[in-house]
C-alpha cells in the first residue's frame, strides 16, 4: 500500500444541526486516498458528491469525523492555518471556474504564489511559464470576461497548479466546457497524475469523464455504495463497467 | 399580490431601502430650500437676476443669468443623484426580477413591482425632506439678517410642487428604463450578475503600451487633463470650462496611463504582498466603474466655487451658492458611493474565492479597508488637485482667503469621510461573514 495523502474517518455532515430542519447529507464516510491516485466521485444529483468533496478538502467543515491531509488533521487547524495549508497543499478547480472577475488572468494565476509571499520576479517567471504551458500567453493581461470558457478553465487550472500542490480537488471541472476542451483537460489531469505524481480527486456525473480515473467511488444518499478500481482493465472495459454500474444504479433509483 | 410582494421585498432589503430614503431625504431638503430661495418672487429671483459688471464670458454666464444657471445646475446634479440611487436599488434587485421573469411576469407586472417599492420609499423620504427644509429656513433667514441682507426667504408653495414633479418624473423614468433593460435582456443576464455591474463593463488595459502613436495620444491627454492647472493664471473666468475639459482628459489619462501603470507596478513590485496586490486590483475596478461620478464631483465643486467667488454676491446669493455647494457635495459623494456599491454588491463571490484560495478572514478585511480607503483617498486627492487650480486662480485675483479654502476643503473631506464610513460598513457587513466559511 502506498503513502496515504488524504484520509477521512467517520465523516458526517449535518446541515442545520440542532434544528427542526436538520438534514444529514453524509453518513459515516470512510476513505483513504493514496499518493498518485486519480479518484473519481460519481453519483446522482443530490447524492452528496459536492458535500463529500468540500468536506474532505477544507472547503467545508464536517459535523463529525476526522480528515487527514498529508498526515495533518485539518479539522484541528485554526482558520488561518487552514488558509496557509490550502495554498501550500491543495489546488481547486470548479465547474464555474471561480475566477476573480475584477482581476486579470495574470493576477488570477498568481494568487497562490502571492499568498505564499513568493518574490514578484519569480511570480512573473512562473506565471509566464504556466501560461505558455496552458497556451494562455496572449490572455495574461485580459479580464476573465474577455476570455472564452475554455481559456477561463485553463486559467483556473493554471491557478490550481502554479504552486505545485500535492492534491488537486476538482468539482465537475468539465461541466461548463465543450467536448474538445473537456478531453484536453482530462488528458492534462492524466499527464499530471502519471508524470508528476499529483493526486487528483474529481467529482463528475459523466461516465466517459469518469473513465479517465484510476479508482471510482459511487455515492448515493450520503453513503459510499460501491467502488471500482481500474487496475489492469483497458479504458473501454473500465468505461463499460462504469456505465453498467451507473445504469443499474439509475434503474435502482427509479424503482425505489 | 404584486403589491404585497413588493412590500415584502422592501422589508427584506432594509439597509438598501434606508440608503435610498436617505438620498431622497437629502435631495428633498436641498431642492425644497433651493426652489424656495429661487422662487421667492421678490427676495429670490429678482435679486439673483440683478445685472452685474461683466468681466469675461464665464462671468457673463455666471453673473448675468445666475438664477437660471444655478437652477439648471442644481436640478441636473440632483437628477443625476436620483438616477444613480434608483439604479443602485433596482440593480440590487436583479435576482428577484430574474425569478419573476422566469415565472412569466409581463413587463407591466415587473414595472408595477418596482414602482410600488420606489414610490413607497419616496412617500417616507419626501415629507421628511420638506419638513427639514422648513426647519432650516428660519435658521438661514437668521444668518441672512446677520449678514445684513435686505431679503429673506419666504415659503413658496410652488417650490414643493416643482420639486415633487421633478422627483416623480425622474424616479418614474429611471424605473421604467431599468424595468425595460431587465425585460429586454432577460433572466439569464440578471442571474449572471451583469445586471448589477452594468452590461457594458469597461475594458481593462492591464498593461502599459508604449507604441509611438499611443505615446503621442497620451501626451495629448495629459495636456488636456492639466489644462485647468496650466491656465489657472489666466484669470478665474475660464477655469470652469477648463476643469470640464480637464475631466475629459483625466478620464483618458486614468484609463490609458495611470491604471495600466498601476497594474504594472502592482505586478512587478507588490505581488508578494497579497493584501496589497488584490486590493489594488479591486481598486482599479472601482476607479473604472465610478469614474463618471467623481468627474461630476470635480466639475460641481469647481463650478460652484467659481460662482461663489467670481462676483460681488449679495448675502442671499452667497447663501444660495453655499447651500447648493454643501448639499451638492453631499449628494455627489453619495452618488459616488451608490455607483461603487452597485459594483461592490456583486463581489461576494470574489471574496469566497479569496477565502477558498487561502486568504485569512483578517486579510480579507484588510483588502476591503485598503481598497475603500485608497478609493476615497484617490477621489479626494484628484478633486483637491483640480480645486487647487481654482484656489490659485482666486488667490491671484484677490478673491479668496486661506479660510475659504479650509472651509471648502473641510466640507469636501467631511462628505467623503461620511460616505467612506458608510461604504466600508456596507462592504464588510455584506461579505465578510458570508465569505468566511
């Protein structure tokens, strides 16, 4: 077994706890993620996918349980320490890009480096290198509103990668992209995962996108209901298995 | 049903409604006082239209028809303020309007929904403003008598009619325009926040360009922006015209030179300080979206001061200009605040992103403090920069004392300080708690 970079133990999330409207969105979730894994999280709408990813990545605080990232208990950290921890260890990519609309592409990409107090000259070098990798050099001094959807998502990816995070957290990263941009993004994730050993945890509801992962977790009604390891399966075989499980789950949910 | 929903919506946005009422209250007080002064048949207009010795063209404009010019000027300035206030209120209701559109609301229903809210607020603000105006008239008359004026202000029923007609007209049409904009552009645009920030966002020059033709253009705009300073020694008459031209030049200088240089400076020197770097980015946006409102403040202040000191005013005329000056500075400062807050109200997501990326709550507070402090500091600096041209011209002409400069600057500083505190409180209360997770 490889090095564990992310672990959740007995994770529970209750919204509006201690009120009449209390709603338990996650029930006793346990998961371990090894270094260099590419994990997919699938499930129907309202199953708790985003709640799950937010609670294991410091974006939200679980009601009960423990979360360890790179061996550190993040729930025991102060709000300020979590801030530092995020830009040093995690890179976030969201469906709606989450870019600062008032700031240039350059300033968006440089955000984690700025927080880390990196020297402006080094920031410039790294941002320009990253922009070149992402084919964004001509857009650096524009506002996000002046860029296409694909360019905006590439900016979000550049920002997530600029500080060389050990884990990338992606919540439906292809949700606002066309098929070509989606495939490019997933190939990039795969490359980072295989060549640089970056761990990726990605939420998706699309079986084809999920087929890029190395392990897939299915969530339903706040529980992890099943898991598939890609292992030695080829991509088609893995995809077929994902489709089979998700369609049987869909049928099951229709019957219930 | 629409009426009940409108009242519920009004209750749900109490703080915005309060700002709205406050602006209309101040506008009502000023316009009521102003129309009473100007409409006092014998004491007001008759005195104002006294012909004076004409020195130059501007003096002719200012002196020969001062009552009319002042009337138009004050009405235009108050109108701009009313438009900005109404615009702010309606745009912050974008999401509500979007939901109504999606649910199948017709244009008439949308308009009715907005008009009920705006007119309900006017029903509170206008009588309060008129009452304050009535309370201030004896005080102003007392000062006038002390100054040796032969005339005092008498209450004119027509003044109330004039003010209410103008206000209702403006509020009605601004609301109609906003409702039309909402209806034409549909729910998607409103839900995407563009309704709040204005459909036509300024294009940002994120870097400084130094091609030959652009340098020539930049030199030209610097010259135009400095016109009021360059010609301040040519007497006081032309200063108002030069200041207006200067504002046009300033707009170009800001967008084509200062803001790109500011971006480059931040990128090259300040990126390692996240609070400074990202507050500067927000500040750049604030200046871009609020430009028109502080150009108007500069023009108002300079024109009114030129009016105050370029002629031998009678006590009533002086009082008219001083009252206008104080109220216009307050109202115009509020217009800047409303324009800025319209943009700030769509920043919640930006602060959530900063929070998610690793900004601490105290850093987010610092970003807000720095942004708003620098913004109003910049507005004050740029206004005083142009005002200094008028001060110099008036001192050279022997029409001005240091005390005058202190009082005028004091009024300006106090007004901007007031809106600075209000903006900061609005900004912090709206976002910090929600942005922090």
